[in-house]
C-alpha cells in the first residue's frame, strides 16, 4: 500500500497536499513526504504520521503552485527518512516521483536499466526504479512535450510487470500521472477553479472541494501542464482489473473507486453474505461486527436477516490497528485491550461475528474467545470475503502462502481451528457481484482465486516473499 | 475528567496498572503516572499517551505488589510532568494519591489547611490538596489503622465541596479508595485470586480478568490491606447522584457504572429519542450518527423508527477528538478532514443526524453543512441529551454558561442557528428513564437542569471558570 | 559531586540561577533543576545539560525573587527526572532543598527517621533524607524563626555523618544555606544591591557581578531572609578540612575556595612537583600537560625547570570527559580520538607528561603509548597529586580500593605498568604546601592517606561501594 | 568550512569514516552524512554533531569497503537533513560526492548546466552543482576509466571559479578526490594495509593509523580504484596558494597541511608577533591567551619575550564556540559565562591578551573589559594575524567588508574602540614567514590584503554576501 497525491494550478499547493495526505493517511503511516516546485524544488520528508512529519514552518517552506506527496506503508527494516518518497532525479529536467504499487520484475529491470543506461538504482525502492526508467526514457527524447512524455510512459508500460499508480512533478512543466495497464491501484482526479488534484482516493477530492473529473483509466497517462492545460492519452489496452481488496478492506468507505462506492460495495457484501447465512439456516440473535472495516457489512447483513445489529466489540483507539502495525507486541492480553466485548449485549446470545477476512486465523480465534468469555451462548463467524489463499504480488502486504489458514484446509478444519459454532465465507460470486457496477465487472481476485492478471516467475516470487516486511510494496 | 486505578495483592502490579491506564485512556490523554510500593516507592510519570509515557524499562523499574496510576485530562497551561499525578507525600507514612473530580472550595480549603497545619500546597492541583488534607488528618491519629483511616476520610468528607473519586497508596500498609458522598464520579473494584483492582471504569476489570465485586458506594471508603484483607465503611449518607453525562458521553460503552450498562443506557437513549421524533411526525429516510459516541443511540433510534441506520459520516482516526484536544487548529477545513460524508448514502435522502449533545452549536452547524453539501434532501438533527445550559462544577470541562447555544435560546432559534430542517432534543425525563435502573434513579443533571447537588458560591464559580482549560478539573 | 546555588533578593532570580548552573556545570552534567518561590513554588527539572534542560519558556515560568538550583553528577542507574534535585516537602511551611555531598550513615538515619517521625524517604537520594531531617526538626518548633532554623540545623549536624553543602528555600521566608562541620564541600556567598547569591564555587559570583562576602564556614548556617536581612550562626566547632581534591581536579581554576585560588594552588603544585623531578635528576626536553586540568601545573613546572612548555596533546571537544561520562565506549581507538599528539612537538623529544592523578593506570598507559607512537625519545610521567590509594566516602565517585593502581603496588611496579621511563608523584607534603594558605592548612586527604576525618563503619562502607555509579554521591 | 573524508580498501569502512568525522568535527557541527557502497549505496545523514547523527545501528547498516563522509558548517536557514551532504546522483554509474569550499560562479554555472544538459540543480548546495557538473562530464565519455575521469575533472577545473576539495564515491569503481587548481582548501591522503583514506586534515590519518602519503596537489586528481590501485594526475598548473587562515584559526593544531605543521606555524606566529611587541617597547607582566586557538601563539610569544605565560581566561566548555554558532544569544552576560578571568592571575598586572584575529571588535572589547574588571593594571592586545579587511569568497564565513573593524579605521581608532592600552597586529610579512616552509611560500591572504587569487565579479560578490549565513559556503 501507500497513498499518493499531486496538486497543480494557480496558487500555493502545500496546504492541499498536506490535507490530502491526512485524508489518505490510512494507506500508510510509516513516513510522509512532499515535494513542490516554485522556482526550485522544495523537499520535506519525515518519519511517522503526517501530523508529526510536517510542522507549520515546513509548509511555509514548501512554496509553489505544483507539488506531489506520498504516505508510506509501515515496513520492518530501518528504511529511514532517506528512502522516503517522493524520489527526485536531477536529469532530465528534474523529476520528482511518488508511487503506489509493486514492481514484480524489479531485479531484471534494475539490471537492464543499469546495463543499458549507466544509471544506477541507489535504494531498494520501486519508486526510484520507476523514476529512473522514466528519466531514461525522457533522456532519449530531443525535447520536452506531453507527447514525448506519453511515449516515455508507453516505454515504461512495456517494461514493467506489476501494479503502479504514479504521480510525477516535472520541474516547471507540470504533473504527470498514470496508472498501470490493468488499473490495479486506484487513481482519480478532480478540478477546482483551474487547479487540478490527482490522488489515490476520491474522498480527498470531495473533502477539499475539488469536482471529481474521473478516474485515471487503466493504461492511461494524464499530464497537467503548468499553463493550465490537461493532456490525456490512453496508452495501453489491457483488461481493467482493479484490486478487489481495496473495496473489501483497504480503501476508505467514503471513497469511490472506478465509479464504485466503497461503502455501497460493503453494504452489498453484507447482503450477499446474508444469503450464505440463510442457506445454512443458522439461527442467531445478534450481528456483531469486528470493528472498524466490517461495520457496514454487518449493518446490511443484519438488515437482510432482520436481526438486531449491535456493536458488541469496542475498539481501543489508543493502541493501533492489527493489520497495520508491524512491530506487534507479543503480550497475551493485547487483543483484550484492543478489543473488548460489551457483556450486556452478548451474554446469553447467539452471536454472529462479521469480519472482513481471515488471514492466519489466530486473531479470529482470540476474538471468538473474547465473545465466549463474555457469555455468548453460541458464536458464529462470517467473513465478508472468500477464503484468502494466495499471496499478493501487487502491493498488499499479506502473508506468504503457507501462512493463510485457508490455504490447505477445509471449511470444517478452519471452523474448528478458530473454535466457532459455524463459519461462513462470502462466495467468489457474492464478492464480485457485490462490488461490480455496470461498467466494471472484472477485478483482480488473485488472493482468493490464484488467477493473477500479471504472472510472476519463480525468482520474482522469491524476491517478493523475501521482501515482505522490509520493502515498500 | 481523569482516570484512576489501584492494584494490590500478592504479585507484581505494574503490568495490570499499565494495562488499566491503556483501557481508561479515553478519560485523559495529557499525562500519565504510576507509583508502586516494593520496599520503597517507585515513581514514573510522563507526558502524553500511556503508550508514550512508559517504556518496558519503566515497568520493570516499577516493582511492587501494590500501586496506583492516573491518566490526566489535557489542559492548556504548561503543567508539565512535575504536576502529573499521582502526588506523593513524605509524612505520615508516605502516601501517594491520585484523583478524579473537582474540588469546588479549593481556595478556602488551601488557605485553611496552610493556616492550621503549616502544610503548604505547592501546585494548583486538587490532588495535592486532597493528599495533604488526608495527610494532615492522619497526622493527628496516634497510629495507623483502617479505623483511623476511615475517620480521616470522614474529616475530608466534612471539609470538601465537590466531586472526587480517589485512590491512595499508603506505604506498605495498603490502598485506600473512596468516593465522594454523592458518588458523582465512578469507582468500582474487583478481585482475582486475592488481588484487588479498584478503577474508574468496569471495563478494565473485565479486560484484565478481575471478577467485579461492586461499585464503591457514595460516601464509602474501602481499604485493601497489604495482608489481603478488605475493610469497608459507609461514612456519609448523602443522596447518591452519579453524573449522568458519563452515560451520555464520557464513559466507555463497554463499562457498567453503578449497575447500569453504558451501552444499554445509550440504546435506551435512542429508544426514548425515537419517541420524541415520532411525536413530531418527522419523515426521514436514514439515521446517521455523528461518530463515535452516538452510534448506539442511532442504532436503537433507527430500529425504533424502523428506518435504515447508515454510517454516513466517516471519522479520520489520525487527527484527534474535537472535545478532547484543547489546541484546536483554526483552519476552516479541519472539520471536513476529521469527518467526511459518504455521498452515496446521503445524496437525495432525508437524513436524521444523531449526536450526543450540542454545546456551542458551531461544530453541529459545520457537520450539518457537510451533509447538505453531500446532497441531502433534508437534514434533521437529534440530540441524545437535553439542551446543555449550565456549567459543570464537578470536573467536566464544558463551556461557561454564556457559551452554551441553548442557554438563552428557544428551540426555533437553535434550529435556525445550526441550519436544520428540524431539531429534536431528548427530554429530561427521557434521559433519566433511559439511564435509570431499579436501584439508581437519581442523577446529577446539573448541566441540563441547573439543579446542583453541591452548591458553589460566587467566588468558587469565578475560580472554576477562570481555571477552565488550565487546570486539572 | 554536584553543584548548588541559591539566589534571593528584590528581583527575579531565575536568570541568575540559570547562569550559575551553566557556570558550575562542570560539577554535574546528568540533570538540572530549579525551584523558585513567587506566591507559590515553581519547579522545573530536566535531564542532561543545563542548556538542554531549560528553555526560555521555563525561565519565564520560574517566577520569584528567591530560588535554588542544582546540577547532578552523572550516574549509571535510570534515576530519571523524578529523582532530580531540588526536592520539595509540603510540611512544614514548604521547603525545597538541594545538596552536594554524601551521607555516610544514610541507612541508619533513614531507619531512625522513619521510626521516630512517621516520615518516609521515597527515593534513594541523600537530598530527600536531608530535606526530611530538616523538616522533621522544624516540625518540632512552635513557629518559624531563624533561631529555630539554626537549632534545626544543629540537630542535623548532630545526626549526619558525611559531607554536605546545602541550600534550602523555605517558602516565602528565605533561603537557608549550611556547610557540614568539617567544611568538606565548598560553599560561598556574595551580595549585589541587596541580593544574595550562595553557590558551590566563587566563579559564579564573580561572573554575575556579586561581590564575594566570604565562604560559609564549616559548621555554619546562614539564613537570607526575604526581608533582606542576613542571619549567620556558627553551630559546630569541628576542625576545618576541605576536600583537597577540589583543588587538584574538580573545581574550576578560576574559583577561590576557602580563600585559596584554585589556579594558584595548581601553579604551586607544579612548582612543588618540579622539585621532585629535580631531585631525581631526570633530563627532559619538553613538558606536556594531559589536558585540561593539568595545564597550569605543567606551566609552572616547566617554568621551574626552565624547560619548554608545549601542548603536545590535543583534546577533541566533541566527545566528552573521561572522568565524567559513565557510559564509556569500549572501542579501542576512543582514547586516540579524544586525545591526539602533535607529532612535530614530540618527535625525538624526551617528554615529561603531567597529569592530575593516576587512578587505575589504564588511561595513563594509553596516553603514554600515544606519545611514544608520535616518536618521543623518552616518556616520563608526573602526577600533580600523590598516589591515590583509598576510596572517598564524601562524594567523589572514584574507584573502590582494589582498583587503584597505587593501592598495593610499589613505584617501580606502576612505572612498569604504565610503561614510562620514569614516574614522579607529588609528595603529600608538596600537595598540602601547594594548597595551604595562611589560614587553611588542614585538608581532607583521605584518598591519599587513608586518614578519614569522619569514620565510616563496615556496613556504611559496603553501602557506599554498592552505590558507586548508581547513586547521587 | 566543512570537512570531508573518503575511505576505500579491503574491509568495512564505516567505522573509519565515522571516526574521521569525529576528528574533523571542528570543521562543521551542523549536519553529518556518510555514504558507503557495498553491492548498493547505503546512506545515512543526520542533523547536529556526529555523535548525535549516527547510532550503532546506522554504522552497521553502512556496509561496504568504500565510502565517503561529510560534516557541515552551521548555517542559518532551515536546510534540514534533506540538503546534507554527501549528495548522490543516479547517472552515470551512481556517484556520491562531498565537498569543502565555495563556488563563486554558482549562478552562471547552474544556468549554463541547466541549459546545456537538461540537468537541474535541486538545492542551493554547491555540492549538488559540482556533482552534476562531474556527472554531466562523465556522461559524455563512452565508458568509465580513470583517464576519462581525469578528463572530466579537467572540464570542471576549466569551468569553476572558486575553492574546492572534493571526494566522490563512484559506485563499485572507486573514490575520486581532487583539489582546486590553487589548492585553497586542504586535502591529504594516507595508506594502511592496502586501504586508503583521503581527508581534510592529516590528524585523522595519524589517529587512525594511516601512514601519510602526501597532500593532494593543487589541481591534482587522485583515483583510488576498488581493485587497490592508485591513479594520480596533475591536471592544472596554477600557482599554489593555500588559505592562510587555516593555519591561523581553522585547522586543528595537530594537523599538518601542505607539509606545514599548524602547531609550529602558530608557535612561529607567536615569535614573530613578539618582535612587533618588542619594537613598540611595551612593558608587560603576563601573556594571556584568548582560548583556545591562540594558546600556542601566546606560549611562544611569552617565551620570546621571556615573560610569564598564564591562562588568565577560562573557557566554559558547556556553551559553544563564538565563531561557530550562528544563533548567538543576545544576552549581555553571555561572554562572561563563556570566558571568565582568573582574578588572582590578573590583578594588578600589565596583561598582554593574545587572540588569533579581530573581526568586528565587539567581542574583543568585551574580553578586554573582563580583564579590566578583574583588576588588570594595563591591558594590551596582540592579534596573531594582521588586520582583517576583506571578505572571503572561498568559504570562510566571515563578515562582509563593512563589518570589519579594521576596514576603514587606523590603528589608533581600533585601539580606542576596543579600549586597550596598546594594540599590536602581526605584520603581513610576519604572518607569511611564520607559516611558510621550504616548499610553500605563497598563500591566499585575500582577507588581509585584498589580493584574490580568483576574482569574483560584481554579481558573484553580491550573491556570496547575500548567502552569508544561509548557505553552505
């Protein structure tokens, strides 16, 4: 994961970039960076949350009518602020670049680039590789023009295997944004009084008062010229398949990605999940979400089943988010401090717990135990997504294959492992139906189905798995 | 506000105190402190959140089988770590004390104490005054005994006007806990294998596996002797009137205070509020809570009205809590970054917004505007509590009287001021009915009714109002 | 070690206290604290250097026309800011106290105090014990007066075994200062326009423009009343024996202690040491000091021998002071980075190295090796003090007995151990003659002679040795 | 100012680079950075002192057998860690570069480079410009070889006006070092077991056990190949004129620059200055240095005059260095806290103060006053260098012309301004004679004589003066 933003127009942009980063902070809390261009590049990066990385004085320093920003997903290694995005290159022109995604063929691309061009990649960051690929392409062009830029992006599309949404600030010329040919990662742009904002999630546009123009298309490049002109070009024609896990878990519910409201998708997931529950004829008294992601799912599921929806698990806001924090404490009681049951709600009830997914199952098991200890008569479990079985090669930092509880286990085994009275998964069809709209019906569901839109060879898989937790994927 | 905890028994207590402070962190995020007694007192205080104030090494240093802890509510002044609780006194015995509440007659008590006893109060903290009152009382006793201790508490009850829940660690003798005669602030204790824990909210007992014994009674003192024996004494016989705002807003929903489940109280608030809505015959399409406090209210309100419950406002977890952070940014867009509407949910709908209360009305107005901008057809507003009209003298850091929007305005004026199609308040009766149980039917509702259980004279009111924002009330 | 200061008069004192602490910073770099009294006590303590512990805003906060300050010697344990001085007590009156010295009979005094008075000592700090002894004495008095205060100090003199220079701020009444009956630790006071300053070293008075009045006498108490009046009383009549090591090493050369200029004492040490060198008939080419303490010694020694004085060892100012920093790096080259020879000066020369003392000999040996590597023809070594053989019980954090290289070794053995061509120690007589003046001819020389002015029994020695490195002695 | 170092060989270099930076820390205390190459570039930069910028873990991370480091001189602007050196460029090869000096024609060079090469300079750092000039030159070469590298350096020599000593780490190929054609800034290298170290000052080589090979020659480039081979080439044939102020003030006394011992040069300065004193027939009692730089000057001056040398001014080590810290406190007493007189030494004496130079005269005047206040009978002043009259264009952050006290004032006026009984400057001849050796007799003395070896035109002077205090010169 990661979040990116670019803003350009006829007034100072640092404030809008900063606010955008606050709004997409859920996409990465490890480091943040902003680069603007006035008559020079202005750079500030910092570790930790956006609110900690930037002070008033930094925003004053970040002058200019064009700029880009980035929030980085937490990683295990001591990457430090030196490796925070945006990256910046001196030649040609001066280009700053920030990126969300994962480059599968990093090693071979790096090797080829270094052999072909005498360029070197200094860090282990995909962003730096992308920046240098773009720079190397642009160096071949005799001069700068949006057309040449789009040709350069074409060159990149031809070389890279992987997912990537990119914003690049090209000196005093403008901001380039593009999305990989499959459109795996989100990217959307809007306009306000001749100012453009391009950003990972639509909620930033809504919040800051930008009128949403549209999502950047898969395989499309967009160039926002400093003079105020917009250039767009559809460069590649692969089949669009956005990451379905954005809808299930990652994106903010108040975002709309590729025309699909994340909140509505989650309501739909609840409806479809309700059908699975009904099929099984399970009797329950209350529906309880595991906060926060699965609340809308549980609300609509409860409506569909006509059963009471109750927030029977309270989340401690002062600790952190299981999925996000890599340095997880090993203390036994941690889960009990993070999540605590409302006994009065649960006591004597047949409870249906709803969560967005089950990864290793260990947390699910602990949560189930909490509910039992609070006096539940029965505990049933429903996952708003199907069984997670396959690793993601496109930037979601999930487990390696062997660690998925659903990898080689039958439903009964998992039911037993997490110790519930019944376990219901969303079906693949239920998932896709819930998310699809009129125009977009095809998604990357590789983590559930193993059908990877872009294949990775053995070495590439090995590298991705080795990099888990220590790289910016 | 503030949160307190005491733990004593036959094993190391620092871990349980630390965990308790994490669990009651919502009661104060400005500073935290722990004092334990092994063969000596061990002290560690720090500014900010519990997770920042204590490191592993600090917990290892805090040895002992008895100890107390405190989380402090944020304040404007540069109070620093020197003034963090617990406070500790060398004589008699060595007593450490932590406190939740507000002493109305601070000035006259301080003056009297300093005149009578040659004791001086160094800080402006009520806790230090309480500690010295207790110490001065105990100094008069010929020796230590639980009976003498209870007599000392009686002396305090007779002197102090105000609210106070207190824990005090008395050297190697044990932990004293007491609650003011009206029982305004919560305090509860539980037991686990001969270990006792006394704490502001029951959720800490549940989470850490303590069996809840009971709430400390109003006007009761409890002494947990080091030898494992429990002494209790009801010292004062005033009419119990716990703070009703704890149920409406402050306490965690997974707590039970004086036998009343906070979550159930909030569900009841929703039911009763629904009746008010029905009376008015307002037609609405969806019920939307202002997160987080009013969610359970909105859920039951929606059930009662048989209208869809939707989380149409998303809260940014990376910023902070309006009510809590005193150094509020002045930037206009802040509210939009903190709360953003789910347009797909709201567009074209008649929305009923549910919030826990309306203070100055400025935030409510901004939220209403957000919902309108997101395309709502109508916006109605419901407050789960009655109009706030009177300042609190017992420790809730609300506005002074003049600042309450409901102070001298009719319903129509407020409706217009926050710019909604209709505005519905909970009735006083609805509020009290929702919270009451068989045994507890009388509450402090001063902030709604002006009926103060303990009166403050003019000077005292002046001092309280002057101290707003700069004192630990 | 440690440094203390008190300032009182008719204007704000925080600035003078802060500056004094900067000036006596060499006496302790581990923590610093200031307490002032305006209409209340104002407290600020911090870890590390004075310049880091206090910000502008802290000094503004520390209002008042009377106050005291302290710098703490670095210690191994995690004492933290909670245990920084000054300590403060609520009763009687409110007394803040800071201290330089060491209480030998801490354990028995603490036990007796706790038994007799129901007071408890919370930390392991001698300062807290002293504060409570003083408070307990004052509690017995019917009212406050300078006479009662001097009686209380008398009570302390009778109880404490050890060295102590003390400043105490007594609420709105004034500042008390006293020095132990033997006058082991320095304490001096001066006056400027009706303001008094009492401080560890005279250089602070000179720098801040105070006219030096005189040293506080051994066994004398001085009280600076808020009304501007000075009260003094000689309470005890022991034989004055100031610590001679202050002159040799600790004190600043621009200080005058008990009428003796530290700089002149060091020049005299050089002269007397020259006589020892002459006796041996050693031929040398240049005299090289080990910086910084032994420079004046080496200057006068070179003059006396009529040999060139050269600074052949350069000190790196960006690292730290061997004797002071307890967390010494273990890296081999550290000494070479801290001290480096000027080869052009040393090459081919017979070098006489001059250092203030030899403790374990390991550093001396390394320095000798440095000089040899730089090409010296011969290396001779002179110590401006006699062989260190006995541990200090009065607050100098030297080694335990077994670690002194001179403890059970003959001169030849030490010469061989540090690998020099000759080794010359100052004689005891040379030391005492160098430091003595007309009035003061008797010193504590226990670390050289084993003649302790105040005896410590076995348990006390054991406690002192156990506390090495982890206590504020 | 600034300090640079490069280390290459057959073992890990981070430790040696770190130690070197500690040793040359006096050349810059504002920021520090290290870049090494293992199979990738490893980068760590930090603000403040070397000891604060790097932790153990950073050094472990900085793997590789080749690397360079830098310490930055403090500057006023908020340059931050983003602009700390070394800078690094992706193409060609990957080059990291660190630099000491000042580029006079920065603006025109930058403009030309950006026009000619589509390269952009992102920061305002001369180092980044130099790196890109080098990169642009290397890009024109068909392949890498030491010869091509030397040609590239030739291209740089032809373009740059200014002073510069440079180290550059070229990916896995080796380390390039070069010194401007006039050899204004120092640079020296040594060898130890097939490892090379090239560094600003020789003391680092001595300390770390490297055998000094020789100074890099003016206009010479040296390349240390990864395979262990040394390539050198004298590229430019200008007249050597090293900065004479290095000997007077900046360099460590234990360094040897261009074969001249800094310590001996300072002794000679003292001798020659003595002649000036003698000429005037001034009678004095003691010679007192203003610490630290002028100590060796004062020692030899005193010898030559056969007058006593006394350290009559003590420096507080816990504050900072006048010349270095740009955020000078404005408090009046600061000088008194930084420097304090030893009254016993000064009282009643005719004192000759010796300082390295007089800039604005304000500090000198304050010091003179200190000495007078301490009771001196007469105060005479001697400057070990001639009157400072002209600004430095080559990297010494002195005043602009108008601020030099000696700019348009006669000796009598200055004598009166700093309020001394007599004032004696070193003569230009005395200065040059003191520093010269057999081989090097020509120096840059522009700040004294206005004879600039490299001329700056009007715009360039304007830029340099504007950048005072806010740029890395």
